[in-house]
C-alpha cells in the first residue's frame, strides 16, 4: 500500500464485474502527479468503468484504489470529471453559465447560494474554453462541441488537481478537438490529466503516456506504441503482459 509521494492514484490489483460479467481484471496502475495519461482500448474494454472506480462511483470487487492516499470517495472533491457528453441529458431549461456553476456546488461556504466569487470563476472558466459569449444560451441550443466545452468548464471550476475526461472530443470536429487538447496541454502544467480516447494517433501527440485497456491492462510509453501493439490490442483476444513501471 506504500506509494511514493508523487503517486496520486494507486490502482492495485483491481477487478470489477457488472453482475457476473467481468469487465476489469487485475488492473494495477499508478498515475503520477503531472502526468497526461491517455486511456485507450476497444469498445467495452472497461475504460469508463475504470474512471468510475477512480471517482468512487463504483467499488472494486477485488483490489484497492487509493486517491491521494485515501479512499476515492473522500478524494472526490479534488477530482474533476468530464463525462461522455452523449451520456449527459440536456433536455431541461438550464443555461450554459448555470451548468458551469454546478461545478461550484459545495465548494463555496454558502451552500445552495452562489457567491460573486463563484460567478467570477464560472465566467473565467467559460472564457478559458472560449465560449463566454454563449453563457446565457440554453443547453438545448448548443452543438456537440459547444456542449463539450461547457462540460470541461464545469469540471475546471472545481479547480481539480486531477481531471478525468471520458472521450471529451467524440463527435467533435477536428479543429475543435485540437483546440480542446491544446487547452488540456496547457492545464497539464499544473493539473494531472487522464483522458479516455479512441483516437490513438491523435492523442499520442499530446499525452505523456498511454495505458491500453482491454479488460486487462498493458501500459506503454507513447514512443513504444507501434502498429504491432495496436493490432494486438484491437485485433486479437489479448493475453496481456502487465508492464508496470515500478517494481518495488
Ligand atoms: N451499468 C452497467 N451495467 C451493466 N453492464 C455495464 C454497465 N456499464 C457498462 N457495462 C458493460 O461493461 C463493459 C465495459 O464498459 P465501459 O463503458 O467501461 O467500456 P469502455 O471501454 O468505456 O467502452 P467504449 O469505448 O465503448 O465507451 C461493456 O461490456 C458494457 O456493456
């Protein structure tokens, strides 16, 4: 259970099944402060499930997860989460700015009532993702890319130390995708980032490391992510080698 000071997220031999269908098996992975980790793998490989375990939304069947050396639930206030936008219902009358403000819930002293400071932070986050001009719009009126930026701004106003993003640029055009990743790269200077993606070629120019997940885990540096590995990961049933960086 002992981990070095820079390890923010420690996943130790974690297995998880929905009912009796195993989704993750013996996952061991340490995420260090300052990393920009890409989590890749085929559909149904367990990527979203792993994020939910890190967030404490699900509990491992076996193994342990420590976040900042503590249980995921008690560390949740230090984590930002951008869910898959397709999974985010928006059929209710709420504005862009109000949505971003939800990220401040429970952070400011006066619970249930936002302070001027909360408003300023929401504006600043919207400016950061370059959609301040949309702040009075209803969520229903946004494009997929605009909604994605709203969800990122909402995560940013929590001022998280770690930002977890689940396919933040799915269904977003290339230019917007590049903008969002350029922005994430800037944030990575003071924020640890874990991003789920299908587009290995694209994210490999941004991330510092990739973890490949297909029920089990292979972890490689970007430089080692060659065609053979990708074919192995997506092509055949995998008998994976678990390459951990730390052997204590
Ligand atoms: N709430 C749930 N109940 C039952 N099974 C689930 C649930 N959520 C996910 N699953 C199943 O668990 C498996 C892993 O799903 P998960 O969403 O973690 O994969 P993923 O790698 O994020 O996939 P994708 O790339 O398609 O988003 C899939 O087979 C999925 O059908």
